[in-house]
C-alpha cells in the first residue's frame, strides 16, 4: 500500500516530502548536538589561569637637592628620545576669586611670550626644525614646563626649557591674545549640554564658590594684568615647591649633573601651603538646567567621595567595578541592557589625592525617559546596600581591576608619571604595590561594609540638564521635592536665547 501510494505521488509532492524529511533530520541532528555539547566538558573553562606575576615596577632614581628640589630619573634606552617635566605647586584653586582664570592665562602667555633672549615665535621655528617641543601648562593644583626631543638635541632643548623657567618674557600682546581665546571659550561654554552637566555637578558637590569649581568670567580675566603673571611666576618658581621628572635615553649621572648645574643655585623659598577647606557635599534635592535646544537629557546623581589614602580605597575600587565597571556591571546591565533607558551609563565612588573626589552616577537618555532613567539609577545605588555581593562578582571584579591595573604602568614613562604624582601629593613611593595587595585581599564582607558605610542616598543630589517640556513625567516624581532651577547665564556675555543659556536673560 505504501509502495503504491509512493509510486502514484506526483514529483512535486515527493520533493516536498523529501524537503520536510531533510528539515526534520536537520533539527534532530541540531538538538542532538546541543544536548551532547551541553554534556561535554567546556574546554575554555579548563584553561589554567596562572596567578599574576609579582608587581615591582622599577622605581625612578630619586634625588633631593639641598634647596628642597626633588628630581626623579627613569632611564629607558629603547628609543632615542628624552621627555621631561618640571612641576610647580600652585594652580587655579590658589588664584584670587576676582581673577579666576589667571593660571590659564599665565600658562598660555608664558610659552608664547618666549624668553628674554628669544621670543615665542622664534622658539616655535627652532623647535619645529628639531621635531622637539617645549610647552607650559596649568592645572587645578600645579603649573608645569615640559620638553620632548631626540637624545642628540637634549642639551639645546633642555636649555630652552630652563631659560623659559628662569627668564620668562611675559609680553602684553601675548596676554591679550590669551584673553581673547579665553573669552571665546567663556561665551561658548553653554553650547555643550554634557559639559554643562559636568560643571554644574561639581558645583553641587563642592559649592558654587569653591576653588575647585570656580569658573573664569569675562570680568575676572579682564582684571588679570601682566604684573599678576610675573608675581605668580615669582611665587611658584621656588625649588622646594618643584619636582622634576625625566625619562628616556640618557645616562643618569650626566643628567643629574645637568639638573644640578641648572637648579642647585635657586634659593629655597616659602613652602606652598597644603590645601584646606570644608567639603560638606551637596544638598539633597533635584536640580535642573532647562536647555530647550536638545532632545536628550544628561542625568547626574552626585555626592562627596573620599581620598586615596583612605584604608577603604581598595574595597571601594572593587565595589566600583561591580557597580559600573563595564558591560557586565550591575548598572550597565540593569539601566541600559534590560531597561533600555540610557545610551551610556557609568560612574562610581571617586577618590582624590589631596581633597575628596566625587561620587557620581551619570547617564545620557532620551528626554521622555529622563525620570525613568534617574529612578533606575537611584535603585541601583540603593541596591549596593541591600543586594549582597557574591563571590562570583568579587572574583570577576578583582580580576578585572588587577588585570587592567598593570596596563596603566606597563612603560617606564607611565611609571615615572605615577611616581611624580605620588611625590607631588606626598604618598609613599610603594603605593602602587600597596594598591595591588589591597585589592587582592578584598572580601565580600569588605564590599558589604563599605557599601553600607559610604552609600547614603540622603546625601545625594540629582542634576538634570535637558528640555523639561519633553520629559513627560515631572521631576517631582523622583520624590525629592520641587526641582531647583540652575541659572547658567554668562555674566557680561551677549544676550542669548533660551536654548543657549537655559533661561531667558
């Protein structure tokens, strides 16, 4: 009967049946393979992972002159280059409030003005011909002169750096040019919503008048004079406030002699005062910058962080990795992957060297999901205290921290930069070794303890920079009361529209 039916089927029917049989057979093979695969040993899980090698980076040679100047030398003969930097304590946090921006103007005009024997334009031509550079810069707590050149040009280029340090010209036309460039930056500082959010978040944490968040204004840069630059220079170019780091293709004995010849005659001066001040942290609440020319929101949840010399710094570093360290972190998996509420999300409990860092959780989201994203971020922050950390989380986070840590110091140039930083802030030279050992000894009990100790929602503020008309859900739904509007008007700038400055002027 089956033979009869088969022989009397049309060719098309038979082809259809064969196709169906082949598909069925393929599924049988597929599921059999999956079952067999599930039962067999997964080879990648059997790969032995050896322990990390001991971490003992070669420390730079440290020399302290009689006048208090510290020199750090790191020989590296792999390439015929030499890089050096002279760091001076004193930065923008130390400038007068009525002349905010002084350090930026100083660092710009210092290099462009040149020296008493060669103007800045001539220096540009000379250094360009040698494929070398000598630069000046300023930061929140320091100013610096740096140089970079081929080994064969070291005497010439180092001589220019020393001449710039000892005999700066400070010309009025270069100061005016620096002011013009600074003014252009000031009047455009509200163009970028993410930059607004980062700036205003800092003000919430440290205070609007804090030297760490103070903004140059048109009036303050206008008040800076040539005499201010000269006085700042005289105040900061003091050997016992200076650290020199040199890395590259040189002989340490010869380099030490050159540095002694150049700087040992500088007289010791007044030590730079250590930073001080109170850091109360933000006032709990919701704060908003209404920027109507954007269609997405920058959400910041911020609080006060800690110092790197805090014994809990190691455990906090591992907690940060679990919380927001990458694609597999709690924050990323929940807010971005599962809920789809953010283009980007991250943050952590920050730590500074000589003043507290910031705790911040940051996300970029669509305007209409602003409140949902903020709530999801707040839930994950609270979960740090309520959701126990697991051994698997600890292992993955600790491995990630330690395995990536080494790449921050895998060259002698990086090791010298870190050694210079530790010297600058008065940390022990073996801090990197202590960090690794500290991370290796973190336990889940440590993670639970520091989360409960440092995560306090009552000391956090929420900042949103976005278009309020598009939020849909009002910010009051966050449960922190009525939002406080932040005025980002630029004093003295040409009148801007609502989209530019976040409010009518």
